[in-house]
């Protein structure tokens, strides 16, 4: 009750933020314009709309006067630039790499943005960031996890999230720790299933390398066409492989389709271990119901861990108020919220809107974890633009809720392994 009253009190003070718009400012107040490229239509539109709400919330907290223990929140704009207000122009990638490239060019040449954010899918981030590099415009990427994005030698690209090399290592560390703890469970054969764009391919490459290094047998590596309409033949191959565990990388629509088809064909395995994306989207549990239970996924955010930042519950409540379905923050939306604050902090510290100055400020970023909503050690970029202070979690859906199951010292529930048969749920 005390916690509820405390949240209600703070939310009452933040009513100006609830409606989804920034606090009123003078008509002549200066603005700092950044561009955000998201999949607002197409197969990833549901996810993209949630990311947009998260970015807008971060913008409004930065432009507002209500204090939260989050970088730049309540600073009434950018203090070092005369309290200029942050403005985000959103552009639709449609989940298409060529479209992402086109709108990136438009944002830079027509809207004259000082920096870019985006774009969720690794394939669209690859093309959009190429445009930013060509124009010398800083590009902050919240959530694309293909490892190669930071191996291209770009000077303008900065990724706040850990990548699939780190995440895949986390998944196998979890599996190893779990098997040691259970002692009776044995996993020898691994199947790797992935959508065939940059995201899925990068995850599969990392998983295969680590699996072989750790002594597992990869009995199947199965790419499939992203946004497939049916996956009957693919699932038949998975079933025939007889893997002890399935490692899967899919966006939402594909993840739903595979889970439904696994059930239809009664695919038996000890566990399904996923690379977030569609598996942490709010639509995953809503669409599958009890069939979502026992799926394991890596993640970068959870409301069921002990946060260093006491403001996380309040930020989450604000996000829920804006979400049409009253969704909580998840690993996708939390990362996009965070990226806006990181970019704003760098622009403010640069005391300039010149791209070169913003890039230098991003290179010098060193934000402690306690000043973010993420359960990370912090945000600090290496020479490739990769945040080196991020880490992953492993969650399992239990009774329709995401429970943190690894690392064990922050776990809220023990992992259920092996998973029950589809008809025993």
C-alpha cells in the first residue's frame, strides 16, 4: 500500500507527462532535433509502436521539470544549451533495409537532425547507419544485437546494448550452471533455429561457435525466411533432429508461428532457449497464453530484479499509462528509453549541436548503472562504439509472467527444466 501511494504521489506530480506530450514551453524555445527510425508499419509494427512510446517518454522526462533518478530526467531540456528542448522526428523503416536507408537520408538532408537513433532490426540498422557514417552524423543504436555492427570501423556508430556474442555466452553459461545444479539433466544435442536476416544469422553464428567450444553437438542449424507464412517443413526438420535443446532467434510473428507449430507437431525437447526479440514482446504471452510458459529467453531488463535505481518502478508506471495495452517496460522498450537519455546526455555535455562534438562526447560517455533503468554496470563505449558495461539476464515464462532465473543470485524463481510436454500444461 505504501509503495502504491508513493507511486501515485509521484505520478500526480508528473501529470503533464501522462498525455504523451512534452510540458508546455514558450513558442520561441530552442529545440535540438534528433531523428528516430523505427518499424512503425509492417510485421514489426507492434514492437515499433512500443519503442516509440518509450522514446517519447524519455524525451518528455528530459524536457520536463519533474525529477527522477535517471540521467537527464527533470533537467528542463538541455541545460548546457540554454535549456533547449529535445525534439524527436520519427521515421518509418517498415522493417525494410532499403526504406531505412531512404528515411535516414531524408532525416539528415531534409530535417537536418543532429543525430539518429534506431532501428531495432539489425538489418535496417546496418543500412541506416551506413548513411549516418557517410554524412558524419552520430548514430545511437539501442537494441540491434548482431555483433558485426560494431566491427565495420565506423566512427559515428554507438551501441548501448550488449550484442549476440555476449548474449549467447550468457545463455550457455546459464545452461551450464543449470545442469551442474540439477546434476541429473543431460544436454548433448543442440538445434539452432533462426530467421535469416542479420539478427538471426549473427545469433546463430555465435551460438554455434560457443556450443562447439563447450562440447555440445549441433545436430541442426536451420535458417528460415523472416516473416514466413507457415513453418511446417521447418518444424518437421527440428522434430527429426531430436535435439535436447532448441536455441531460437525470431521476431514476434515468427516466434508465435513456430511455437504454435511445435505444439501441433508435438515437438519434444528439454527446453526452448530464445534470443529475446519476439520472445519478450508483450504480444508473445498475450497470443500464446499457457503455451508461452516454460520458454526461456535472454533479456537485458526485468522488473523482477533488485535495481540499483529506485526510480525504475515510477518510470515503468509512466510507461504503462501511455501504453494502449498498459504494458510494462520490457527489454526492448527499456533499451530505447535508455538510448534517448544517453544521447541527450552526450549532446548536453558537448555543449554543441555539431555532429563532431557530439561524437566526441559519446566517445567519452561514462554513465554509472545506477543512473539508468537498466540492470547494467553502466554505459561506456569502447573504440568500436560498443558499450562494454552491459550484460544479459535469462528469464523463463512461468504462469504467464517473466521470471528471472539467471544469474542465480538475482533470480526470482528457479528454472523449470526440462519443460513439460505441450499437453501437460
